């Protein structure tokens, strides 16, 4: 069910600032799924501040630090790890601990 639609006249405008602004329309407790663009500290800090959860691929430009492995599962073609990591946001934002 669509509750809110936001359009921007400039299709080349930055997607992350528009996504951050759109979070005000998302109910607390919602899980958002996004691509690598959203795998950055600023986005996860915004999610945390609004009581939201996020799942996305790691952004290749985002620095991160491995904390510890929670579990490891071997599946058909590979291995799946459940791991705690830390990522840094902009200097004004604290480090985010992510699972």
C-alpha cells in the first residue's frame, strides 16, 4: 500500500538527501531495503534516530571495522555470516554499530 509518493523535477538530483527527507513519512519500526547507495553511516544514523531498520548492501566507499562474528552458516554455494561491524558517518555523527 502506497502512503506517500515524492517526485522531484530534477532526476539527476542526489537521491540520498531526498531519501533522508522522505523518512519522516515512514512509520517507526519499518524495515527499509535499499541498494548500496544507502549503505552509509548518515543513512543508518537517520534510521536509528527515527526508530527504523535498514537492510542494504555495503557501500564500497564506506569505511567499516569488523567487531565480532555472531554466527556462520554454510549454504549451497557459499557461507553466510552474521557479524557486528562499525561504520563511521560524517564527523558530526557518532559511529554506528550494525549487524
